[in-house]
C-alpha cells in the first residue's frame, strides 16, 4: 500500500503532517504493541488483540498473569505466558515502520522513542535514542546471584529457565505489571522531557499507562502537534490534533516518502 492507496482525506492528513516536519524539530515518539503488529506479533488489546475478551484460560486477566505478584506466588504460571510471548517473537523481525523511525532519527534535531515493547525491534532497526521503559524480553537475570544472560530463541531453552550459576530460577529483564519502572529508564525519560519537544507521535498503543499518555497530554497542553496512528480510538485520541486510523508501518512509510520527496 502506498500514498495513492489512501483515501483523499487520509492523503490530506499525510500532507498536513509532512508540512509540520523540518530538520530543527524535536520529536517525542511513543510506541506500543501495535508498532510490532505488522511484524506478526499480536497485540494484547485493540485491533487484533489476543486478550480483548478480558480473561485468559486461567480465568485471570493478562495483567494479573504477567504481574510481579503472580510471578512471586507462581513463577511457573507467569513463565508459561512469558515463554509464549518469547516464542511468538521467533522468526519475526522489525518492520518498515521501525525502519522509518530509525531513518527519521538522523534527519531531525532530536528524536526520542519511548517504547513499551519488549521485543527489541526499535534497536534492531537501528534507532539509538530508545527508552525501553518495560525492558527487553531477551535479557534474563537471576535475582539470587546476579547472573545475567541473553536468549535469542525461547524455543531452545527450558521454561522456566534455570540460572547457569546457582540453579535458581531466572526472570526476564522486563517490568511485570505492578512492578516499579527501571530507574535508569525513568531518569532518561525525565531528562528527555526537560529537553522539550515540538511534535508528539503516539503509535500503536492503547495508552493505558499514565506515563505513556502523559507525553500526548503535555504536547497538547503546549500546543504541539500530537499525532496518533492506530486503527482504533484510545484514551488519548481526543487530545490528539491528528488521528490517523490505519496501520502504523503504512502511514509512517507514506509520511516519510512524501517528506523526502519534498526535500
Ligand atoms: P495493547 O495491546 O494494549 O494495545 C495495542 C494497540 O495497538 C491497540 O490500541 C491497537 O488498536 C493498536 N494496533 C493494532 N494493530 C496496529 C497497527 N498495525 N498499527 C498501529 N496500531 C495498531 O499494547 P500496549 O499499549 O503496548 O500495552 C500493553 C503492554 O503489553 C505493554 O506493557 C507492552 O510491554 C506489552 N506488549 C508488548 C508486545 C511487544 O513487545 N511487541 C506485544 C504485546 C504486548
Ligand atoms: Zn543464580
């Protein structure tokens, strides 16, 4: 799908967004599971969401299963779902949308991605200023002895994984629901906010977390363009100056092509 395949209204919105871009602009880009949907990774909620019906086979919500509390009580249960997510990533890779964002980083004065995704695809695509606020699924650690390792393929390891050093159970370097956000990532986020931004993108996230919705609210309050790309409406839609109801990679690719054609 290219620019020509969008409706006249959508083409007009792409052109309007392109007209907002210029090299001195500072971007703050928030991404969620929808960013990786076109890589073949299912989202939790919204379009194509795995858990739109609310409950998993255990009768718990996905937030309960993937919580720090459940992990402490029944780590095997949480690991069953983490292992499934890990296996779902196998053979998948970053898509055109991730690559467009990586290319954009070198074309503008400042370009920060705040992602909730734990798949590592933004870094794989070549983006450098990425805050992985929920961590990265491929990093495992032992909270007993401090051992760490990286896992490329979850199908190749036993679930739950055992620590190579002390035999205890490893956990992934991700933030489970109800756990604190990593300090280093929070510090980077607050430094980035202090630097300020001119344009906010909110891409493929249901924006359930306050710190994910916040950039849109701050941008809107400051009169910045706030652009949502998501097939569905979300909590932040009303605060967005531009709402693009279409898949992320197609929209980003068209915006980027039109911008470069204009240069
Ligand atoms: P979410 O599942 O709650 O919401 C996904 C959003 O993406 C929905 O609003 C949906 O309409 C939208 N969407 C679906 N297809 C899209 C597309 N092609 N283009 C643009 N948008 C599309 O995800 P979330 O808001 O990121 O929050 C859920 C939590 O789940 C996060 O903590 C995240 O860490 C985790 N998660 C991560 C991954 C991943 O790493 N790829 C996948 C699933 C869930
Ligand atoms: Zn250990």
